[in-house]
C-alpha cells in the first residue's frame, strides 16, 4: 500500500470507497453549482463515477467526525498503451473545509500514489477564473501548459480552459 503524506491536524486520508459515495457526489455537486469547476452540470450516479475513475488512485479527506470534506480521483487519458502513464485528475473540497490544507493533502497523496504506480503525468483542465485551484496546483508542482480557447460551452457561454500538468521527477 502507498504511504500517504501526513495530513493537516484533524484531517485523515482514506481510500475512496462506495461508503463515501453520497458525500463525494454531494461535494462534486457543490463544485458544479459554483460554476467554475467543471463543464458538467450534474454529478453522475455512483456507478458511472466509480466506473470512470481508476480504483487505485482515489482518496477522501475525512474531518475529525469522519465526514468527507474533500476527494481526489484520476481517469485514464487514453486506452492506448503509449499513454498508460498519463492520467487526468479531479480534486474537490467542501466549501466549509477550504483554506485548511485539505486540497494540498489530497493532491500530495495522489502524487505519491501515481508515482509509485509508474504514472509520469497528471493533468487537468482548469477554468482560468478558478484562481484558487490554479494556486493549489501550482503549490504542488503543476504548471500551466497553455490555454484552450473556447473549448466548450458552459450554460450557453464559451469557456476557456487552462491545461495544467505535473510531470513526475521520479518516473523515468
């Protein structure tokens, strides 16, 4: 099992399971509702969510009451063998838990897990307006590779997305 980094005081990390489904999807929906997290308009059912994320690289952050306050997970970028070491990730933190190091702790756990598995690139698309997410990603070694202009419509408005990426210095 991957050794996880030490979380902030009163936050515990755990592998995401179906027991966390309701809370994970509620936090996802909160991020969707805020409007700057994703093109999605509704969180999927757990079965769809579960099937689309790699089981070995998803975590929840639990507060002292053992309530889920954040999560991270990855999906394959491509089924082609050349892309076996490239994943796209998501990280979401409950509004009440933001600013306490939860997002950073989740991303550090994700980085440790993916590096141990030989994954060399973690990427994501982030709306430029989501400055908190961009700062979080920058704090753990992600860099902005570029802007995809008008890549998709969100509530009838064309939106740009910044492609952020972290390359593992460990995996060769």
